C-alpha cells in the first residue's frame, strides 16, 4: 500500500522539478522578442542588450511557468513560457487601452 503512494508521489515531485527547471529565462524571452521583431520588420535585428536599453521588460516567474511583457514606446507584447518554450500571447498598443477611458471622461464631462 505504501509503495502505491510513494511511487506516484516521487513521479509528481520529479515532474514539478523538471517543469520548474525548464521555466524559460528572461534571456530566452528577449531572444524571442528580437526574432519576432526581425520577422515583422524585414530582417532588422536587435541584440538583447539593445532591447533592454530601448524598452521596458517585465518577467514574472511562477513555479512551473512564467509570463513576460516587453514594452517599447506605445507598443508591447506579452509571452507565456513553459517547458523551455516561449509562446506569443498578444501584441498591443497603449493608446488602444487608453481610448475607452478617455471616451468615458469626455462623455461624463458633457
């Protein structure tokens, strides 16, 4: 009976440790930003150091996954990292998120 509990428990613990170790680093996220920028802008590329100087970078790491956000001026991108992989979640413009609030303020002023 005890072996039935211990073996699955060990497998689960090893799985969690592997997922935690495979959580992508900020460097991996920046490499993804750089490669996608180059693909969109005709092969132009920036080093990860250039990206950090030009924009703002935020990585939040959780035990088995991480999220990443990079903002450059009024544009930004969000990524999700899991098992050594980085997945694009969304691209956005800051003006788009401010426009509805501005409309509400204008409407309430009238």
